[in-house]
């Protein structure tokens, strides 16, 4: 099977992962995902174009290159307060107040450590 070529990039024919450029003296490029070995000869004759169209890449492939951020970094993270993280001891956390349904349960403060992202809650 031959690798898929998009511009100057090669994609694994087995799993579709973007393959790295061959390193010096290596005879093939190994797919990080499935271990498929693509001969570096596949790279020969590829036109290296600058300013290629990133929109041509399937978005799923591009997302794999990004580091995974699980928590929302943005509006919903809460207020920055000085609170000691029980997990790592860091002294800054985001706090959000969560109102319970019944009045006698009071409210709960949700904290998220800014350092290790550990989350915990404190009942009022
Ligand atoms: Zn692969
Ligand atoms: Zn922490």
C-alpha cells in the first residue's frame, strides 16, 4: 500500500496518521499509531510547498497533533482564589459556587487547582 500524499505530507495508508518526515539515514518512517513502515522513497519527488492549505487536512488528523486539554480554559473556570490544593499543595485555585437544589443543603464551592487541575469541593 502506498501512503496518501497531501501536499508535502504523507499519511499512513493503514490508519491515516500523519507520518513524520524521514530522519537522516533512515530507510523508512514508522507510523506512531500502528507501526506501519513507509519507505522514505515515498517522499522523493514530493514538492515542498510553503503556504499550503491547512484546510485540506482532515480535521481529525490535525487534532491529533494538539496536546490534549481536558478542562475548559475560559469563561467557566471560575474565580481565582488563594486556596491550598489538597493534592499538590499549590496555593491557587479556581473557585465556583454551586447552589444545591434544596435550601437547607446550602451551597457547595467547587475548587480546581491551577497547578495540577485537581478538583475538590467544600460544603458551606
Ligand atoms: Zn498507521
Ligand atoms: Zn494541585
